[in-house]
C-alpha cells in the first residue's frame, strides 16, 4: 500500500510521455518534465486522471507525493489544467508529438527560424509558419488549427467525464469543433451521437436529459429520426418505412408519435431527409442516400441509351479475345463476351470455378483489339490485386480510381472531371454499396460502357443497399449467369460444396485426406475454441502451402458470444502474439505484430472498412502506432484506436471481397441468429486452398436450410425497372 504524504503541492512542466492510459476512466501514468528553480530539469512520474491532455502539452497539476512500494515516488494528481507549451524546447516537442507530418528535423527548423519569438508568432500570426523552408500548406494548416484550438479540451473533458463519456471521445469531439466544442455540445448534446462514432443516441440522450431537454421535445425528435436512419443505414438499409420510425418513437423512445411527424417535416424543410411514397408506406431517406439511389438509377438509365459498339468492331474484338485466353471459350463464355462488347451496361455473375477470370482476361484482350483501354477496378485492395493478376494489367480500388481528396472530403473524379476511359470493369461488384456506386457512375463519361462482375449469391455490401442484386432483378440491363463449373475447379471440394449450398444440399464433409474442405464436429464452445486454436497454431501450418498462421483467417458469423470475434481474438492474440510493445485503450490491448482490421472507412488515411493490416510499430510513450495495410501505411493515436480491432478472427461480412489461403470458421448453435445459407456460402468461397469448419452438424444444417435473406429497404430496383 502506498504511503501518502498529506501536504498538497503544485508542479508545472511539459507532459513528456504517457506510460499507460485507461481510455474509459482517463486514469494515466505519465512523465512530466519540470524545470527547477535553479534551472535544472526534473522528471516526475504522475498518476491519476489526466483525461484530455496530450503529449507535448504544458500541465499545471495540484496533488500529493506518494511513495509506492513497487514503483517508487509518484505525484498523485488531484486536479490539473493544461497550459500551452512554455519555451521553444517545449513547443518543439509539442509539434513533433502532436502534429502529423512534423518530424524532429522540421520542428527544429521551425524553432531555429523563429527562435524565442516562436510562441508569440503562433499566438498572434500563426500563418507565418509558412516562412519555414520545406513546410507545406497542409502541414502548416494543421499547426495553425492545432494551436488555435488548443483551448477548451480540458473543460470539455471534465464535462463529458461527468456524464460517463471517456477522454478519447473528448479529444475526437475537440478535433471537430475546436475551442467551441463545449458550447456546441451544451447547445445540442445530440451532436455527440451524430458526429462521433462510438457514442450512441442513448448516451447523448442521457446528457440531454441532465441538461434539461424534455423527452417530448422537437429537438429530441429530430435527433431520434436522424439516429434511427443512420442506424438502419449501418444495417444496410437505404431508407426506413415511416411506420417503423413511428413504432420506435412509441415503443423504443417513449415519445408521442405526433413528434415524429412534426420533426420529419422540419427535417424535410431543412433538406436533411427526403420522404416519398413507396409501396404502402412513406419511405424516409437520409438526403445523401436518396441522392445516391436516384443518382445510380438516372446514370444507369442514361448509359443504357448510349450508342452501341459497331458490329464489325465487336466481331474483330471477339476473335482477338478468344485467341488471347489460351483456351477455347465455352458457349456461355462466348455469349457473355459478346454481350459485354455489345451492351453499354452488362452484368456477369456466377459462382466459383465458372470461368469469370478467364472471361475477364479475354475481354481485356478483345477491348485492346478494338482500341479501347479499359479501367479495371474493385471495391477492395485484395480484389483489385487479384483482378490485376488475372488480366495482366493495372487494377485499382474504386476509391483510388476516383482519386479521393482529403482536402475536399470527396472524389476528384466526377461529372465535371470524369474518368478518361470508355470502358470500366468492376469486379466483386456485390460489395459495392449505393453511395460508392453513385460516385463511380457519376464519374463515367456519357458514352462509356460498364461491366459489373460478381457473385449474386454472396452477402450484400457492408454499406447500405444491394446494388448488384437490384440491378439484376430490375431487368434494365442484360445479365449473363455463368453456370458451368470447369474441370479443374470441379476437383476442389470447396467449389463443389459452394455449389451444393446454393442448391440447398448439405456439403460433403467426408474429410478426404487429399481434399481441401474439412469439418470437425465439436459441441461445447470450449472444444470449438481449442480446435480453432490448434488449427491456427500448428495443424494447418506446413500443409496446403500454408507457411505460417498469417496465411490463416478465422471467420465467425457474429461479433459477440463465446465464439464471436471479440472472444476469439482475445484467445488468438494470447496464443500468437502474447507479449511485446503495446498500447492499452480501456480493456483492449494492441501489440506490435498484431493482425488488425479497420472498422470503418477512413478517407483521410485511405484505409477502408474491412481492410486487414499488421501493427508495425508501437510508441507507448507518445500513444501512437503504425499499421501496414495491403497498399498503404497509416498512423493512429489513442483517440483513433476505436477504428481498429484485432483481426485474427473477423466476421463473415467483413471478409467480403477478400481471399485467404486458409479459412477456419466456427459454426455453432450459439450463432443461430446469423446462420444463413448465403453467409456460409460467402465464408466458404473466401478460401483459396483449404477451408475448415468447426462446430456442430445441427448448426451447419440450419445454415443450409435457412435460405432467407434479410430484406434491405431499397427502391433502386423499382427505379430501374422498365416495362
């Protein structure tokens, strides 16, 4: 037990680095660099709630010295306030620690340029930092914004902590609203739920109640509608039926339904939402999703009215395409190739082993013979790389093809600056949500052609909509379904079982030693877990070309439960990466070498929902880490870590568009809510060399029998329908 001296003291200095932080409580262990009266430096270990303060910031803390039997002398903080860095040395440390793009060399040049005047310059005329040689506009604007907005974070943190909201959220809100953050939150606490991922409506609602906002108020009703629309969008819906909103007001929020109508009218007038008749109800859209859906429909209609390719050009291209494939195309492949050359918009769909790759290779050659250089794209980096390998030419993610600009928060390519190509091929098109589809279609030139290639039987996109399926069922464009499974693919039990599933048949689980598909029956969750761990650690390594556990991806239908992603990841991290430099955020631990997954689109870092990466470096002192993804590196600090989760085990939804050398999947009765045929089909088809299911026959049988698909509210098929 630490012995506490009662005398209260005051220390002032610069937060040099953080040793530990609990993201929920704000409790931290840190080092403060202090200057003594005689000018010497002293490093003090401080402990306590330091929520809201960042490395490099000045701190004035009140507290007591205590002697800990294990850790020695510590300063326990009773209260503190942040102060701007004092002196050029502290400012230099602040710039390096807190401003992205400022390294030690650049910070030193800034200090040398302004000398002792640096603090005054930043206070009075921070734009002058552009005088420093080699300092670009983007980094300069970050310095200016950070310095001007450095006030208010402490007050915001204290306010939010009083309402049970962690320090990381305070930093995130402060990044958005700067010094006005507390005023913004007090005026409209529901802004917390709208703008900060991780703070739900219930939390914001509790803050609003404490601030005296009535439950039956128009302010609460507006916030509730926007929250419900966003939540439904996260579940894949493009719009929400008004009766559902009304039922949520009545049963979920305990509000008078009349407020829903009144708030909806106000939101329509402010152009935040759109409401229009649909079937037997009123369809309520977030404005951005309505714009996306109508934009997809109008652009597809316009493209289909374009001038078709001349017959002579098509015939020459067909001949070139067949020669380039190196194999004789089947009748359905030739029909698909002809259709893709003749039609302005075409959909080609088919399961594994049906020759989609061969067809795409032939198409690229055929287009080349016609003098057309197509743009090849896919929703994810892995899918784009597979497309490039198949066709022997560059392929990009759709985001990179459209050239996302962090400065504007949108794509460079669009109606005013379209893609300079007459033909676009999108592979894995089932992953494309309605907003991404709208951006792509809006960037096509009027006479462009579009080919969408995908598997209609896979799960729909993670984002809102079911674009590929809606286009297929609308009847607007020709759809070619490849059905013939080729000899080499027929030898794979993975492929044959995928097709058995689509026919509603139980998969072949004979576990032939020479096969590539296995089922291990385990009933108890602990037994499933132990088998999964054995498979990942050693049983698969060295077989099927699997070099190490990094080639193996564990999949599971759910995030929660004894065999959900959370539980599996903790066990697999302990097994595969038990020690090393780490960052702790609440009860989460991320270490150097960990496999991680990005949980939402981050356009500034150009890292997207479902991307798998590896933690390269961890800087525990500065609370930062660097992650290597497939085609980029990204830096994260403590306030950004909720964008990442461990990726040893991921949900089947997050695996879409990716392929892994080996897939191990838990299939257990505890997953009963999610056991559907298309989910199991998607999981199996992620495996390239070997797929292993671990669980019970009853759970597997339930997934095979359950052909129901959760309906997504969308009117795209209706808008596209002709006749």
